[in-house]
C-alpha cells in the first residue's frame, strides 16, 4: 500500500481529528489495510493510544480496539468467562506472527467477511464504543452501510453466556470456508454465521427454532441448523460454492449449538 503522509498521534483526540477532519486512514495492526485501499494520502497509526487491553469490567469484559488476535487467544480473562470460545476463534488465524499484528478493532471496523472473531462477537451481542460517545451493537454495525469516518475505542462483551464456535477450513491456517457461533444467555439463543463469504449475519429463524430451551435435543439443534441454512445467503469464491456453504451451515450450526449446550 502506498502512503503519502504518516502520522502517529499520541492522544485519541488528535487521532480522531486526523481521521474525521482530514479523512486519514486509521491503521491498527495494518494486517488488512491493503484490502480496503491501495493508496492512502494520510495514514493514522493508532499504536500509541493505549487501546491494547482485555479487562474485567464487572458485568462485562472489555476488549480494547488495539488488542491483537494473539492477545485474545491467550487471554485468561476471556477464558475464565467464556472457556475456549475466543481461543477457538483465533488460534487458526494464519500464524502466530500475523496474530500478533491483527487487531480486534481492525477486524471489526473492516467488517471483513472472512473474520472469525466478528462472528463470535455478533453471537455474543457485543457492544461497540466509538470516540465521541456513540455506542452500537455488533449486529447493527455490521448491517449498516459505510458512511462517516469513525474511531472505534473498545468492544464490550456481556458476561453470562454459554457459547461455542465452529468452522471448516481447507487447511488448518487458512481462512474459513464457513464459520458459526451459537450463544445462549438468559433464556435466548443467538446464532451467527460468517465467511458466507460475506460478513457475519444472525440466523433469527434458527434461534426461533430453539425457543428458550437452554439444552436442546440433537433433533432441535439439527432443525435450527437447517433453518439457518435456509434463511441466510451464501456466495461462491475460491474456497467453496454457495451450495456447499449452505449444506455446511446446517452442520456447523448444529455442532455449535450442541457444544454450547454442554
């Protein structure tokens, strides 16, 4: 990627001004920036803004936008609350070297279709905090069109969910052909499917099929998987066809539900 001017602000207010007023390209880890633009008149490096953390915040866990995939993979705070969920969604990402630069904020902000962690955050109904005071849930953010520049500060995930992640890949460290996450909290299920190959979306009919049963039968999980496959859209790319993804969706959603039910 060709960069005209490079800035590394020391305060979040300075970074926000560069991004919003001068239309600078925010650069977190920089792993996927080239997928968004081929050249940037102004690149704004967010490395010095103290947004790299994962912390217990009472009824939720907060993930700073600059926390890396490797941070998430190894986080004891996330593991204590959600078990192997976040590790399962990050440990397959390419290699350790790249996981050390991929940031959660960059993956969320980019709305990347191939993202595994976005699928998990959608299933957990994560809340996004932007500089300036705006908050929005993950589902609304992913579905909204890109319009005004923004600066994402952190992602908050409420505690108290049982959840599981499933995916299928051609090779262990490749992007997923399809991924799925099922989460149960307070009598309600959320089913998210990503790498369709478009961005993750909720399977509302799949969740409805499960009702409020916290430990559904295998037959109920299968019906929910079939509902997700029927209601969501799928496309073709080099990793798989839409037809294959639709068939795979039913299986992965069923597995995620049964695992989350344990």
